[in-house]
């Protein structure tokens, strides 16, 4: 069953067309990796899925709800879709624990004790339970990104979106974040990951897509994508990045 | 000792004389600073200065024409504020300690500075006489100098010895603060100065050298200080209780409201009206709100909630235009506002209980204020305003800030709003208020505002000035807060969106806390500006702290002639203002430090 379905999605920033008609489907439990050169529209596309950006044409259906301007729909979808950003975007004035429990308490209306218990569980899962009472500014980049993953998971989302989660990290911290993501993928979470980490794509992804200039130019299983690329653009991209 | 000496030489070389330009700067600035203080000290000590003109007029400075038989209201207000202060100092008790020798070293430094300036103070000073000719006269003669020199030299020696005994008893810094505050209270009983009074025929002046200063106020001050200490100890008992701290913070917000109404009015209480009208209204409206909170999660209630809210709004709308007690009108209005926010905040059983308490307290506060506000007052003053002197300055500063700050937050949010009409209105208010000078607004309050008010509605001048001040500094606050809002990165909004927060939650939990913390220094300087700008009200005939010193005391001839002694009063006023603003800025620096801790 497809949990995300997009049909001919188009998006303009002023005169510049960022998305030139993307149609795709994601099945429940699938891990999809989107790669492509910068400016190819891949980030814009996943930001359209939880309406951080508005698409102007086409339709996006998430978990059976179509994304329109209806605020109720948008809030409903956003609480089902977790998102991890390139620049973490943790709330600097709140502790790690407060960062994670904020949404469960205020959006899901859960009790504080229940949310904190759940938050500790998630922090253990991403491997930093001892940092709960610190502020984000006191953590390393890798730790911050793992807190961001825990924060998104605290809402118990059905889908997780990752927008270049490792691009702002030092090389030695990338691994800890990727490990957390792998663990998540193995647990059966539906994930869309925009990344340049080809190792991650090979190992974890069910499907890999290449975006270029607002279009999806290739879509394939990882083995086929890396070993036997069909499109010339893919060949060029792979030769540059590998 | 030798090592310490070497260390301080090294420190000086490193920090004061590291290069030729820095040496020049050090010498030049210390020359100016010392020169300034030398002149100041010489001015304060000069023989022609009559500091009694300040001391004897303390009552005038503080409350001006407030009727003496109602002073108990002022004392209770001051006492309440100090009791709150004591509790707060206890609750947020410092964990730092300082040893006895640190205390003595502090005292030694103060007496050393006194000694130094006594030695270097100028003997002669220039005086402008009535014809505008500058003359030199001996203002600080040798015998006065010696009278000061000997005791201060003794003090320096005593404290130097005490300091070097290296007494290492540790004292908590908050305890020490209480001790320092006790010093002026004790001085009230000890220091004796001639107090000038009138005799029975209202003519002669009897200087009584045996009267302690502030003879009439020493007993109230002592009682208040005792209460301060008592509540300090109670507070420090509860210093781990988060609930107490929260209650205290809210009480601080409500305190000015209470003090204002308490000093402003002594309402003519009409018991039958209260029993027969106010209490039934309070109970009725309270029950409606409490029941709504209790059953909000019931599915049937949830289903018909919007209809219920609509009916409530309709009833309130009608109620505003028919003639019923004003208390009922405002209670209904509060009920509507409360009912709108109930679904957003109440969830768990504990949350509901807290919400009912909040509801009860706010309704009660409203009822008391409305009853007090709509009754006639028994305090009658023969002038424009019941507030005068420091009470007026205090009122304009604190109350102006308290009203204008929330207003500023709303205006800033409104100006950033996506709704065009809200944005237009807020931008209009801000730009209009800011583009007109404060003095013009004051004239507007005193002369023109009555024209704009509905028929039959009339406010006291002070209240009109407060309204204008609220908007004026509110507009400035709004622009400062907007600056803070712009410093929040876009990612914070996106992150809040991505976890499904509503716009209200996003603003109140994510954006506003960060924006406000980014602009604490600006907010404090706005508050300080409001405090000082309050002296402009003298222009429309209100008598503030500054006017008392400059105009009233400077022309006072009964019971004693203080004509021409306005300069010492100005110095005192400057010092008084300085104490308040300095304390404020120090507090805000501490707050900044505490909040900034996690961010760096």
C-alpha cells in the first residue's frame, strides 16, 4: 500500500521552476534515497511532503490525506511525518529532554511523565541517554542531530523525512548519525532520505532516485542504480561523487 | 605579602601600562575620574550646603500631598513590596559565600576612598553670585577637613587590621545582603540631627538636636525590616520548591496592580451591594467557568462546544450594551476570553485543577478591582493627582512598563502577522505613536483626550497619562521585540511546524522566549528610559520626584528657609535615580547570565 503518492508536482520560486513535475509513490516501510546535484530540487521536494514548501500544481497525498491549504489537514499530516533537518534546528532555549517532550505534551496532549519516559527510551535508542539535561549548545553536531532524530520520533510518526542529515557534520560524526538512521530503517520505518552518503544508500535503501534540474531522471534499486545506471546524467553524477 | 605585591605590579603592567598609548589612556582617564569625584566630594562637603533640605523633606519626596491619615496605605504597600523582596531573596538564595575578611576589605576600601577624597577635596570653590560674577570662597575649611579626616583614618586602620586577621568565617551572600540592609535601619535610630519644627503659634522654628533623623518613620521601617527578615527566612526554607517560585513570580506581576489601586483609592464600601450583588455574580460566573473546565473532554460537551461558545459571545455582546452592573459585564467578558483558551490548555486532571485555580484567582482579582474602581474614593487631595513625588515616578515607570510590555508583544506580533488588516492596524499604531514626541502625547493626555472619550467617561489625569505612556513605550517595546523576532532563524519556525505545533504554540513556546531573551539588554534600557522620562510629566502639572527637589524645595520657606538649596537636592535626586537604574541593570545582567548559560 502506498503511503505517499505524488502526481505531477510542480513548484516555482518566482520565475525559477524548482520542480518540473514529479510523480512517485512510496510504500509503507520502504526506505527511499534521493540524490542529485545541488539545486536539483530534491530538498524542495521532500519539504513539499510536509508542506514546509507549498507546491503550486499537481497533488500530494500523504497517508490518504491530500495536502491543501486546509490548516487542519496540514497539522494532521505534520504530526504523522517527522522531519530531520540539515542544520538540526533544535530549540536552543530548551534542554534536550524539553526539546523531545515539547511536541508530545503540547501537540499530542500526553502527560509529562509519560512523555519523559518515552523520551528517555528514544535517547537510549540513539545512544545518548546521559545528555538529557544538557542544552543543545553543549552537544557536538552528531549528538545534536541524534537528538533531532529522537525529537521527530517522539511524535511516533509513520514517515520520517531526512533533509541532508549529515551534510553539516564532521566526517567522524557522520557515522553515529547514519547508524541511528540504519537502526531506524531496520525497525520498519518509512523513510525518505535526501543524502550524498552513497554507502548508506547502497546498504539500507530499497530504492534510489536521482533528481536533476527539477526532474526525476532515474529510479532504481540500489544495486542496479550503482552498478548499471541507465541514464547518462546518472553516470556522470556517480563518476563525480564516487 | 611580597608575592601579592609582585602580583599586583605584574597585573598593572599587563593591564594598565602594557604600551605607551595604553599608559597615556590610563593616566588621562584616572585623572578625569579622580577629578570628577574630587569635585563631587568637595561640592557635597562644602559648608554652604544644607543637606537638611533633603532630609527634612523626605516625606514630600516620597508621597508629596498624600493625606497623612491614610499613610497606613503607603506603609502597607511598601511593606508588602519588601516582604515580597525578602521572600524572593530567600527563594532564590545565592549559593556564593564570602568570608569575613572579604567583608572587612570591602569596608576598608570604602573608608579609604572617603579618606582619600577628604584629603584631596578642594578647599575653595567658585560661586556665582546674584550679579552673575564668579567669586571664589573657602568652602571646605581645614577644621571640617580634620573632623572628617581623623575618624575616617581610624576606620581605615581598624578595617585594615581586621582584614589582615584573615578571619575565614564564611557567610552566604544573601545573608550578607540582609546585614547590609540592616545598617541604614540601625542608623535611623542612632544618628541624631537637628529637626526643625513649628511651635504652637505656627511661627518659630525649634531645632531639636536630640531628635533622631526620620523620627516619624523609624518605627514603621523597623517593623517592615523585621517582616523582611522573617520572610527571608521563610523563603529560604522553601528554596527548593518550584511551585513557590512560580507563585512568587506571578505575585510580583500582580503586586503593582494591588499597590496602585490600594494607594489610589479608599473605596466607599457598601456592604449590602457586595453581599447582594458582587458575591452572587462572582459565584455564578465562577461556577460556569469551572464546570466548563471540568467537562471539556466529555464527548457531548466537545460536540456542542462551538455552539456554547457562540451563545456565550452573543450573550456577552448584548450584555455590554444593556444596563447591568459593570462587574457582571467584565466578568462575562473574562469568561468568554477564558472559554476560548480552555480547549487549548486543559488536558490532564491536574492541569484542569490548576486551570480552575487560575480562573478563580483572576476572576477574584477582576471583581476586587472593578468594585474598587467603580466606587467613590474617600482620599481627597487638593491638587491634580493623588500621586506625587517618588510615588508618581514609581507609578509611571513600573506601571507604564507593566502595561506597555504586553502591549508591545502584541503589537510586534501583529506587525508580523499574515493578516493584512491586523498588520496595517498594528503598524499604524506603532508608527503614529513613535512619530510624535512624548511631550506632545502628554499634552494630548492632559488637554485633548477628553474630547475623544465617550460621553460620561472621564479618567483622572494620572490614568490618562498612564494610558498614553503605555502606548508610547509599548510602541518602542514593539519595535525592539520585532528586532528580536527577526533574529530567530527560519529553521526554528520550520522545526516547530514540522512537529505539528499550532501557530499559537509556535509563538508562545519557541519564538517569543528566544526573541525576548535575545533582547534583554534593549528591554532593560527601555525600562530605564521609561523610568527617567517619567520626569517629563512635570510639564502638564503633575509633580514628580524631580520637580519636588528642583521647584518645590528650591522655593520652600516654611517651616525653614531652603530657598536656593536646589543644587544639593538635584544631587540627591541624581543619586536616587542612579541607585534604582543601577540595581535594575545589575539584576538584568544576572538574569542574562543565568539564561545564557546553556546557549554557549
